[in-house]
């Protein structure tokens, strides 16, 4: 009962965060200008966006398939793609990406009852994606260092990202030291099994390097190029280097589980970060609206798959 109450409290809190951020956006944004930007969309550009969106999902599905196979979990690329799409559909109704990821892990592990390896593959899929976004953020920030130095907020965030990446590196080195063996003895068995499953990926350099390469590719194609198509479609001008300096930051901020399906957080990320380069709030809100609608429509194509899986599990 306490667990349920805790989950309900967390859900309500995230709902409040989304509601407050959206309310502030409603007051701040010129919605007439937003509507003007939206009228600029054309079907050819929407079709291009959808093609790149599906291509990005295919890259992620392939990465997850490789991570699952490394754990001895056999799954086809098509099944991975379907589960990715279904996970996106579930995320429309659950806080952040937690619901969709839990669903993917369960569906992957249910046949063999290997839920720990399945969960580890999903978590590693998410972690490599996040690390990829961090690496690209830092890389393009260094290329655009004069602009970053001119904005203290961006400089602070980049410093935090650099510290996080350094922390990951140190943690990886720590697992190779004798001290790590003493630390793991203090952990609960379930946590230990899960961490051990994750560590196997890091220890196997080939699979980790492959996953990171695919994560970088996805971030460039399924995030930067994908969002860039909408900027282009709406006629929004922003320098390429400026764009690449913040677009990955928005994905990192949006991944924080503080709202319902990152509603409000993503929009504020667009307004804040692109605002540093003089892009109007109305313009980037139009971008966010188009992206949300298109991604939601694509995710709803997974409804029959979701219903079939529910029927099979009942």
C-alpha cells in the first residue's frame, strides 16, 4: 500500500510540474506567432521527418538487439522495432520513459524468465544513448566555445556534463580495483545481480564500443537531423554550430523524470537554450508542438501490437 501511495505521490508531483510549466508557457508565448509558424508546414517535409524518425528508431532497435543478444536473449530486429514503437506508445500515458522501458524489459525477458539480463539490456540502451548525447554536447560546445563562454548557464551545464562523463570513467576504473569487491558485498543481492549484468557490457569492450557508436549515430540522425528538419520546415533560422551546441542538451534535460512524458520540460528546454541565440519562443514552441504531434501519431500505430501482447499475457 505504501509503495502504491509513493507511486501516486510521484505521479501527482510530476503532473503538477507539467501543469505549472505549461501554464507559464501559455502566459509567456505569443500563440498567434506560433500559429503562423505552423501554417508553414508542408506534406513533403512531414514525410521526410517521418522517414528519418523511423530510421532513427531502427538504429536504436538494432543497438538494443545487439545488447540483448550479448546477454543470450534472442530477439529479431523487427521484434525490437515493434517493442520500441510500443514503448513510445506507452510513454504517452506514463511519467517519463519509465513505463515504456519497463514494458520492453518485461516483454524481452518473459519467455526465458531472464528479467535481470533483459532489464540490464534496456538500461544499457538508455545509458549509452544518454552518454552519446553528453559526448556530442561537449564536443560541439568545445567547437563553439566562444558562444558557450558568453553564456554562464551553458558554461555551467557543460561543466556538469564534463564532470558526469569523468565520473562514469572513474566508476569504470573503480570496478577494476580490489576495493570494488568489498563494496559490492554491502549491496543487496538483486542490486548486485543487476550491476553485475551492466558491468559485463562495460568489461566487454567490443559490445560497449559498438553500442556507443550506434548511440552517437542515433543522436546525430534520430535527434539532431530529425529536429533540424522541423526547424527547416518552419523556416526557423539558427546557425548549424549553435543548433548542435544545444539540441543534445535539450534531450538530456527532457530525459529527467520530473514531469509526465517530459511535457513542459522539453518545451522550456527549447525556449531557454535556443533563446540564447535569439530564436523566439514562439518559433521553438511551434517546433515542439509539431514534433510531439508527429511522434504521438507514429507511436499510436503500435496500439494493435500492444493489445495483442496484452491478450497473450492474460
